[in-house]
């Protein structure tokens, strides 16, 4: 009986841990608070990542700072095991001292969120630098 209870406790805790660390959505890099003027961005797509193949074709991607909009160009797409990466570069040099936020337009409502990381369960760090 003790073994059964112990086995159930281990299995239940393992399921909870694996659910919290599962990777979904589109995660962005750099994950820090600032970027250089000539930086490149990396988007890692997990699970539902077919959207990456359509960036700037079906889904426009750009940075916005106030009224300024900077288009982003998909430089390269890399495919791996359960992950797709897109390397993205700005069309022009970023201005120093401004805050930029990344936007991907026209994503379906069921698309996973894009973010820089997690602060806790289902609390995403927005794509701002």
C-alpha cells in the first residue's frame, strides 16, 4: 500500500512538473531588456510553429516605437527537432534610447503567444526592448 501511494505521488508530481516546463508558442531572443542598434532577433517556434514559415508573407512582422515602424526581414529559417528558428534583422538601424516592441500581425486567434520568457505560470514577458 505504501509503495502504491508513493508511486502515485511521484507520478502526479512528475506530470505537474512536465506540464509547467513544456514549451509552446513563439519565444523571442534576445531575452534581455536592451538591444544594440544593429542587433538580430531570433524567434524559436515550439509545437505550433508553422507560422514562422509565413512571416512577412502572410504574417507581417515589425518593431514599433511610438509612431515609428521598422520592418523586420527574415534572414534565415532553421528547422530542428520540434523547433523552428527564424533569424530576423531590422530593415534599418535602431535608434539609441528608444523602446521597441515587436508585433506579428494577422496571427490566428488560436495561435500561441509570442514572448521573451515567463515570469510564472501563464505570465509572459512581452516582446519589448
